[in-house]
C-alpha cells in the first residue's frame, strides 16, 4: 500500500503530467476559476460577520466599544450586520453615559465600521470607526464639562458624526440647535485632532483642535460669515488640572489678546482690546465653576463713545440694545476707568464706572467724571431687557463752577448763575420713546413743580427721543432740546 501511494504522488507531480494538465486548461477555464476564487474569498470575509450572534453577545460589544472609543454605552435594541457600502454593524436604540450622570445621550442608530480582514471570531472582531449620521441628538447643558473632559481622552479609533442635528435646552427651556453637524475625533502619529463644523442661528462655525502629545496644543474657532475667529495656543504643560495659554480673538473689527492661566477660575493678565473706537488694557479673572462669571478691570486709553455706539447700533436699530438674546447668559462686573476722552462739551477726564451684568439687567454703578470748566458729573443707570417693556432707570447729579462756559457749547449765551447744580431721577420707556422724571432739583434746594417737569418731558420726547433711545448721545438733538428749555 505504501509503494502504491508513493507511485500515485509521483505520477501527480510528474513534470510531463503537469505540462499535459496546463495544455488541457484553456483561458475559458482559468478565468472563471480565478473569479470564483476571488468571489469565494470576498464572500467569506464580507459575509462571515453576518453569522455572528450579536444579540447574544451584547455585553461583549459594549465592552469593546468602551475599550476602543472610551464610551460607556448601553445597548437597548437589536444589532445587525451590513456589508455595503462597507462592512459595519448597526446598533439600534442605545444610550451613552458620561461620568455616571442621570441624563444619558440617546441614539436611535449607531454604526460601527469594521475591517474586511481579520474577523476571526466575534470577541476578536476589530472596530475601525464609531459612526453616526442623519440623526437628531439631544445633549444636556449641565453635562458640558463632562463632554469636554471626554474629548480630551485619547481614543484608539475614530469617532465621526455626519449630517446630524445637535440640540440642548437652555434655562428657559428654549431649544438651542446646531444644524448640519459634522464632527471627527481621531488620533494619528501621536497627534490628537478634533474637527467640527455646524450651523448655529444660520451662521457657520468651524472648530479645529490639534494636540501634539507633550507638545503644542492649538484651538481654532472660525465664524466665516461674520469674519471673526478665535485662535488659542496652550502651553505644552497645560492639562485639565491647570491651563495656561494665549488667545487672539478677532471679533468684527476688534482685536482682543488674552493671556490666561488657571483651572475653573482663570487669571487674565497682560491683555488688551483694540479697535478703531477703543484701546484698552484688560486684567482680572473669569470663573467657569458653575456659570460664566467675571470681574475684569478695563483701563481704557482711548475711546470714542459716539462712533462706537452708532457703529454697532445704527440709526433705526437702537432697540437691538435691549434684544441681544445673550445678556441673560452673561454675569459679571467690568471696572472701567478712562483717563481722558473728547466729547461734544470738551475734554472729559477721570471717567470711572462699574458696568454690572446680572440676569439680563445691565447696571452702570458709581459713575463719575470731571467735565470741562470746573464741572463734574455722577451717575447711575439701570438697563432692563424686558421684552414687553424695556426701560432705562437713571439718577444723575451735575455740578458746575462755570455754568456759562458750559452752555456756550450749546450756543446759549444768556447769563446764568456761575455755580449751578442739577439733580434728576427718572425712567425712559424704550418702546414708547418716552421719558418720565421723578424729581428735578436745582442747586440742591429748588424742586421743580410738576407743570415745569411735564414741559421738560414733552420737549425731551420731541427733540431727543423722537427717533429712539440713541438720541440721548446725539449732540445736535441735545443742543436743540437745551435751547428750547432755556430760551
């Protein structure tokens, strides 16, 4: 038997017999064999994962997702396999939890892309990419810090969101929506990259973060439709425990340079704001512990109030001041000091005030300035952004040691008492364009009667507020009003 088997093997591998077999095979035979072999290999690798028992091994898949993508996922629906347009498993109804919070992020469908080769067993299956598309996803504003912490983690594989919508509810339960949301988180060659694009309030946002491990860390944010951007360079030693760096912010025609360091509370130093209307140094601190809070000192070297306000709130759009939509998100204090600035009455020196943002209200507190001709002014304002009835509450005290010279700026040359003081309080109804004085007191003792006060209100409404609140900084309107009152 052994000799017979040996003879058979020798016969099969005999050179002449191989040559006879080759001659007998035609191209018509070889080509189909090759195609069948390729098809068999293709089918084996592409279709093999179809037979894995995914739904019986949900815990295995959850564990692999956590290992590969650092995501704490819970799968509540079915898992299926598709080999077109590329091999992938589809996971229905899942939730991802960040830092064991009670508000997980819910997904209707997630796709996990897998490679064609090396799919030996389900437990050894290799994941390539965590992929979400054409989905609407709700996130939670209270968990923003946890989302940010997750983004700093280094993952083994890519995470991609495409053609989706992202939204959260603000404190007033209004939906804040990001449309056409694209996101990619990847790690290559010791470099961590995050790319994000979306539309918010019909304006496009682009965010790019590049982290060379133990090296440079750069964050770029662009708002192309309003020609604005933020560029941040972090110190290589920066981490979640301590952040230090420098940012350059281009907002319309303004350039802001901020040097910062800290964790949840940041120290701001050697910083400045420059525009064609304003030049200021900035220092202080900004806190992000629970909500945005700030306490900043602005030492303004140069400012043109009138051009500044008319640039951002042009004629006919003054009510935009009271319809910002952002003021309720801003809480903090600006301590403003201006050494000197020009005005329609001459040079103003040592202008100081506290600008306080609090739950939608804006206060100008403890304002004071030295005016030309031995005069001075103290003032307080309250700007309330009430959508049904926005108003300005004011309290102003004016003293002059040379009243006649001040009035000459208004082309009034009649003789008045050299020393004059004027105190008045009241309110301006922004919607109705009306002013109402509570008290008008001359020289610390003479209180105007109601008839005189009504006459002042009538002329102020006619000559100053006739086109809106911006009239209070229009010199020509104020000049006409003053002449009407004193002539």
